C-alpha cells in the first residue's frame, strides 16, 4: 500500500513541479543575460489564465485536433510510473515498460501534436510540423541508440538496474562508454526541450518550430499542451539525473522521510543540470536553421562511440 502511495506521489510530483522547473529555467536565462526575468511561478499563472479562456477550434480541424493535447498530457502522466523519481527500487506498476517502452510513450505525444499541426490546415502548423519532422529524423534515432547504449552498458533495459550498477560500480560510472552516453543524452535534452542553438522558441515566422505547431490552439487545450511540454522536460531531467548522471539520493526503503529527501535531492540535481543548460544555451552563437543537424549528429556519434566502447570492454 505504501508503494502505491509513493507511485501516486511520483506522478503528482512531476505534474506539480514541472512548471516550477520551467519557471526557474526562464528566470535563470534572463539573469544570465543581466535582465530581471519573470517570476519562477509565472508558468503557473500562465496555465491558470489559459484554463479560464475560451476554446476556439479551426473549421478545418478534425477529432485529432481535440485528441492530441489530451493524449500527449496522458502520456506524460504515464512515464513517471516507469522511471526512478523518488525510489531506487521498482514500485508496483514500474514493470509495465522498460527503457524503450518509456521512450516510445515519451515520443508518442510529440508525434500526435505533429499531426495535429497539419490537421488544422494552417500554413504555420505545416511549417512547424515539417521543421519538427526534420529535427526528429535525427533526434529520434539518436534517442534509440542512446537507450541501446544504456542497455548494453548495464546488460538490462530496466532503469532501476542501471541506477544500481552505476552507484555500486565506480569503474563503470567513470568508463568512457558511460561518459559518452551522458554527453549524448545531454545534447538530446537540448533538442527535445527546444534549446538547440538555432532560433526556434519564437513567434517570428522565419524561425519558429514548436510555437508554429500549436499556434492554432487556445484555452484549456493550449494549457494541456504547454503543461505536457513542461512535464516532458521534467521527465528528461529525471532520467538524465537519476539514471545516468547523478544516480544517488533516492529513497532505499520508501519511508516518508526518505521520499521527502529524494524530492530535495532531485531538485538540487535539476538545479545543477539546468545551470549548465542555461549557460550552454545563452553562450552559444545562434546557427542558421539548416545547421540544426550539427549538434544532433555529434550526439549520434557519441552514442555510437559508447556502444563501441562498451563492446570492446
């Protein structure tokens, strides 16, 4: 019963803390650029405002336009069940899927949003979906190769096993195969959270990608999409920190005090990673869009090197 409660709080924690992570990132980005920056609670205010607005649906939209935000939001609520968020041991429903299964669910929401952008019939939706597809052609295979590299490194597809092995085996943690995976996954985080060194998170027609796909959405549907995006970012940070980079600080017995300590440890680890992400994002020169493949190709190469290194011992 206690483990079921812990699993519920895992999902609830991802749901409630994802906007906070987004707010901290936006605030730090502005601070690095010597601006005041929005409050770290601003994403909560934005979501509350959107949930109170009216829904406007394009005349050309089908049922897919309605279903995509709901399914994407549901997918982001499912993945926290499968990964180590509070405990370093599997909870009751954690065996529903492995690393590849979690990755499939994680990308399913983005896949449906891509089709919803085309479904509206808007030229902006078409632009955003086509550009997102161009990036996904490189990012999705890289994600699979990274997960294969993790599997070969730990001889297991269960994230909890990877966590235990890295904690118990310092030689494996500092091995080239593991370090290559960490670097490859870090670049993937930049790509999946729309932080590649290209102009994309903007409403300028020439550059926008993610904003173009959801430009026709409004009200609660737009709130669900934005909330799902924040949750995806939180989940990627969780996988990166608790499985690969900093696999310490999780609860061993599932006691209430240990779970609270795990929440604090997660937030501290996320703070370290987001500081690096913000510095990398704000100090890089912005590239032209057609050069988006450069960081993703580097990430793919790092993942391949990790596989080669692990197989060579």
